[in-house]
C-alpha cells in the first residue's frame, strides 16, 4: 500500500516538473495528494537557498486551514536582521548538524521549546505533531549555498502522525526536492545572465544566442556616463568608502536606465555603458533623455543624503549618441562577451569625455539631436568640436536648464 502511494506521488511530481510547474504548484499538488492518501497535514513550510545578489532564500508555505499555497523571498538584509531567530530554528539545526530529520510530538510533551522557540508558537496554534526534514543534494548538484531543501510538516490531528504517514512523507520528499531544485536552477540561471549581461542580452543567451561572431546590426541610442572627479575622490577617501560610493551612484543611474527600458551593457570602473533599442530612433532618444533627467533627480537626492552623513559625493557626466551598432557575441572560443561595437560606441565615449572641458553634465551628438525631434526645443548647441579618434568634427548639444526645470522629463511635455 505504502509503495503504491509513494509511486503515485513520485510519478505526479515527475510529470508536473517536466511540464514546467512552479514551486508553489509543486508544493500545493504534493501536499493535497498526501492529504488525499490519508496524511493529516495542517501546514507545510519548505525553504531552499538561492544564488541572487539581493535574495538569500525562497520559502513556500502550504496551509490546509487557509486553503492557500504561497511563496516568499527572503532578502539578505532581512536574514541579517533575523539572524538570532534563524539560529534557534529547527532548519538551522538540521543544516548545521547534518541531521536528516527532527521529530517533535507535542501530544507526548516531546518538544524542546526553550531550544526552538517556534515550537511554542506551533503548540499555541494547536499543532500536535511536527517533522522537520533536510533533503541534501549531492556535491555536484550544489549551487552556491543551495545544497538542500529543508521542510517542516505539521498536523493538528488529535493522534499526530503515525509511522505510515512518516514513511510516505520521507520517502516521497526526495522527488519533490529534486523538482523544486530544477525550477530553482532555472530561476538562478535567469538571474545570473540578466544580472551580469543585462536583461535583453541575458534572455538572448538563455534562448541559445551564444555562437561566437553572430551579431545583429541595429540602430540604438548609446549611453556613456561616468562620475565627476572620481580619481580625486579615490585618492582622498578611505578605500573602504569607494565601493559603497560606486554602488550608491550605480543604483541611482542604473535604476533610471532600466525604468525607461534601457539595458546596461558594461561597468567600467565608474563608467556605465548602456543602450536603448527596439523602437524608432526618436522614441529611443526620448527614453534616454527621460532616463537622464530621472538619473539627475536621483543623484541629487543621493547627494543630499550623503552630504548629511558626511560622506563624499559627486555628480555624473553623460554622453548620448545614436547610430548603427553590432550587437552580439564577440571574443575567443572560451571567453565571450555579449556587447555592442561600432563607430557610434567610440563616439559616445569621446562625447562623454568632452563634458569636463566644456563644463557640461550632459552632451548629445548631432545625430542624436537630429533624431530627437520632439525634444528639439529643449536642446541647446554648445558648438562644433573635433573628437579624438573621430574623423570629422561635429556639433554637440546639451539640455536647456530652464526647459527641464521643475523636475519635468526632458521630453514629457513635447509628446
């Protein structure tokens, strides 16, 4: 009987996993089937670590009384704030001790609530029996700290779990753990490629666009920005302050780019290379100028905070250009970079470098000004200049400070 039930559950999990079910769908279906087979479940919690710059883990909650299954993300900052609670949890005990399971029958008085405070909370909820299980993954299947699925299984049934219930849960659980791990690995892959390559580039790579030398020719707006006086700052402040400073300004600028559908291609020290693509040049110019205005506002707010905290602060220089680029995989056989190349890329870097000598925060190429027709009234010429490494001199433009005063987008009133 037990073998048949375990086989049926494992077959369902395998089919659901192959069909692309989410973690919550897997947990929900698994728990409902256990209940159908006579296991008196009341609540289930499962936790799996992840590999993410902001998140520490993902948890999944199933509750029979509430008739719901939910997922929640556990931020690294929250993990630090709740470290003491975590250190006193059954999950932490299993992961640190290497134990496979921990049983607590409240109806037998067998619950060390002084060691695990959560046991007292469960008793107050009417839980009569509790089982925590650590399902370990092999070393070759471990990614970052994701080396196991830890889970807890509780009941409020008057007699708790019997040994048949425990056997069915423990023998079926490895199938659920493997399916959840598979979904988590896919999520990690998406996170890593989008974090390190950019959103569009990451999706293309995961979609199979990885052959060396295969590029797409397209028109795009090029963004190149860096921080004013960054070398001076690094020479005059404690080294420990440099990385937090870079992160603060990157948050302000990158968020502004992403909010207007741009994609960051590279971080080069304090420099940021981004592109806006996928639409007509005029629309791309509008997006990039609105992103520039949003970045200005965010950097101004950041500077206000950093000044109040006695921290070094700065502003940013920005060059914008529009032109044809090659977008795709470039590099050696065993080290590729998904990037953009072309004369327009070289030009935008040179234009940004002119900000210092012309005492302007933002400079736009003549090609950009010609494409940004709806913003023409907001652009002002600063003269014609020869750019290093660029064949012909060109007229450069900046934003009229009076036209963008009051916190309005660079093109918002022109649309």
